[in-house]
């Protein structure tokens, strides 16, 4: 922190206090409404606080008037401390009102910042404690108070929040650029969410510590097993110092005590000095004179700065930041020399340092940041860690490069001829394998095309033309060979039989089952009723003994406008009634063919009038998924059928195909789709 600016702010605060007597702010009442809590998830109570240094329980009594108290920043900046004449403890008060909808509702009060100990009162009732408040420094126990506390307001009148707060080490907090006060937030219990940002930050710190620690340990083991690699020694000092600095700078992640955070801060500066010296020594190791006088000079200056600071004779932050800046300038000078004078490959190192510097420059806002505590890299740990990783990458690459050279020299002569022969053999093998693969693909493609042609040939060449029905049919497989099937049979007596089936799966097995079903259909349909046909087909498919292959089937026997309907393992069909403009579902729950030949299949009778529609389809239509993974469903098909019912059968089929395409969008059709439209004339 820049203490010259601090003293100017202190002077300005005292001047304003003398001129206006502490009444330069109007009395403020915070109003809580559901909209504020919903819109912002939480309301930060950082304005309107009035405070008084000292300790007197008379101050929480209901008739006590605190309007002459000073309005302050609860974080206790230098102006507020000067105004209050802070002695280590005091009271903070805030007027607050709640909307009627929040009366007797649990509200969650949580400290976003809390560097001390406190007692929270609503009016004159103690609600919760954070840490151990004491006017004596020895009995005071600080806590960061991360857990939320439930508070309820009994009415809509103006209430008073009183916070009895103690912090006996405010100067230590200022010394390290930290705020000694608190920030309070309120949220609804329904809107309570985990502090994802804080959790993510804590996770990032732990991750960073783990990575840096592991990296330091790896190079330490390199040093143990190969002591001659001096660069690893300097890197361990550099990376270890950074690791300890990250730990000490973020000790709040592992501890609830703000006092502990303050206690370990000085060791962060010590570890940072060790990291800077390690970086300098590592950089100098590339030069002929690996221990120049500059190294000793930097070491002496750093130690002197720390000694003066430990003794209380020097304000550290700004000067130590300037020391860090000079160190990095010296490192940059060395890397420029490496780039232009040495043949050694250090590209990773130089680029890592360059990106690191650009990162730092980008994160600073003004030139003054380069010699403020901000440049001490407290806010740039990821940038610093990136440079650490680049140095490690250079060392690992350098080690790997040396090993590769040795291995290459050893194997170059011995295996030159063997490599040539092996390479030629592999090329021949790959060439043969490629040809075999191409022929196999050609064979499979031809087989699939033949199977597809066979499947298409099994569909009726034309749709029967009857005096009672206008019929249209459509089938589209999801793969080259699908499992859907439809067929027609018109007897000599004029009785029309319609079949629509769906074999499980796709490919050749499904094609075989469909071919079998077609054969049974034309052999049995004119001599047996629906139930007998289904049972005989089920027995025949089961006797084929093709594992896990079944087939759903629906049969319609139509004599004029009278229909006998049976179904085995198929989705519902739809009947549209023109007279009432309604759609009925026709569903028979039954086992598919090939599972249980003796299953008690059913047969229902239906009579359709002119303009009525019987719509049959496979489950591929109702189970279509769109781009949002939403299923089409029977209901939407029925609603669409109502809209297009006035059209002819072929037009209805075209509309349903268009409806399918619009629903799919860019999604892929995952199952076969078969549709048969029968409209009564």
C-alpha cells in the first residue's frame, strides 16, 4: 500500500470531520424488498453505517439516538479509522426496513469480509456471534465468518442492526494492504446459493499450490539423482519460493483466522525474495560468469529491505515491489543476451518470459502500478506460475534433448539398415492391408445394397385400388436395411388386408425377419383370421432361433368400410372421425411376434364413414427426436391429422412427411419410419 496516499486521506478525513462535525451524511435506512433479493441474489450492506468507538450496551437500547454518530465505511478505511479514533473496538449501527412479504421470513446474513470478531444484534436482541469479541486484545479471537446466519424480522417498522466489532490489529492489516473491517450481505433462504466464485477461487489456489508443489518436487528429485544439473537447484529455489509465497498469500483458504493470515504475511516476502534470487541465479547460469557481482548486490539489497521492514523502520510494499521490478529487468537483460549471443536453444524460456511480461503489462492500469504493490505480483500469481511452468518445460526439454541425442547416436549406425528394411516391410504390409480393407468395404457395400434392394422389392409394387378406400403408404429406413415393413392383400371376394410391421434392430437380421413375415403373410392371410395369422407368424419367427429378434405387427381386414383390427407389440393407431372432428387412439397391448406364440391376442371391430381416416404408423414416427431431444409423440400426430384431414390420402401422407422433416430439423432420424394412410371414400 502507498502510505503517502494513506496519510493524505487521513488528513482529508480529519479536515472534513472538523468542518462538518460528523453530519456530512444524511441518515440512511436500507429497505429490503423481494425484488432486490431476487434481482441481485443478495444485497450488500456497505452503505449507511454509523459507528462509535468504545463499548457501551446502552447504545443498543430502543430509545437511544445514534444520529450524531459518524457515518463510516464498514471496511474501516483510513478515513473511517481517523474519524472514529479507533481503539480496537466499537459499535456499528444501520437502520433497516423490510417489505411486508419478508416479515417472519428467514433471511440469511453472511459476512463477505470479516477481519475481526463481532456480535450481531437486531434491535436489542443478540442474533449470532462471529469469533470472540473482547475489549482486551489477549481475549479477542478473530474469525472470517463465512457461514450464513438466519435472522427474522417481526414487522415492517424501522429496525436497527447493531454490530459490536473488535479488531486490535488494524495497523497490521493496513501494513499488508488488507481491510480491517467487515462487509455484510443479506439474501433470502430460497435464493441461497453456494458462493461459486469464492469456491472457484479457493479451488484455483489449491490447484495452483498442487501444481507448483508437484513441479518443485519433480525437479528436486532430478537434483537428488543428478546433482551435476545445477540449473535444477536454482529452479527448486525459484519454484519453491513461489510455492511458499502462494501458500502464505492465500492462507485464508485453509484457515478461518484473520490473525493467522496477518501472522504469516511476512514469510511470504521472505519466500518471494528467495524466489527472485533463485530466478537470478538460474538466469546467470547461462552466462560464462554464472555468479556476477549483480547477484550479490541484489541479495544484499533484498535482505536489508527485509531487516529494515521487520524492525519497523521501513514501509515494505512499494519498495519491495520496486525491487521486484528491477530484478525482472535484470532477468530480461540476460534473456536478450541469450537470444543474440548464445547458440543454446532457449526459445521456450524466452517466449515464456515474454508472455509473462505481456501478461503483467496487460493487468496493470497505470505506469505507477509498475512500482506499487500490484507489481509485487500479488494479483498476478497465475502469470508468475505460467513463467514457472515455462522454465520447467525448458529444463525438461533440455534433459529430454540430451537423452535423445545420446540415444540417437547410439542407435544411428546399428539400426540404420534395419530401419530401412522395417520401413519397407511396413509400407508393403500397410499397402496390402489397405487393399484388403478397400475390397472388404466394397463387398459389404454391395451386400448392403443388395439387401436394400431386396427389402424394397418386398414392399408391394402398387397400392390396391378399392371402391371403399383411398390408400397411401411410405417407408424410410434409418440405415441401409431397416426393420419396418408394410403390405397389402386383396382377396377374390374383395376383402382387403393391410399389414404394418416393425422388426427389432436394423441390418441383415432385420431384413431376414421381414422377408419371413412377408412370406407368412401372403400364405396365410386369405385363409385365416387376424389372430390365427399372428400366432402362426409368431411361432414361425420363434422357430428361426435368431437371438433377440422379434417383430411387431398390426393387421387390418377391411370388408367395405368395416375393419377387424389386431396388433402385436405395435404403437397405437389413430382413427379420425370426420363427423365429430375427433381422433381416437386404437391400442392393443400384446407381445411381439417371436416371443410367445400362445399369447391371447385380440381383435377389435371398427366401422368408418366417408371421410374418416385410419392412420397406421411404426414407433419411428412417434419417437422422433428434434434438435432439443424432444419426442414427437402420438398427441402431436393426432393434432396434425385433424388439420390435414380434408386432403386426399396421398396429400395427407405428404403433409405427414413434411411434418416429420420440420420436427427433425437438423437432427438425425434414429429409427425407421413407416406410415399407411387409409381414408374412407
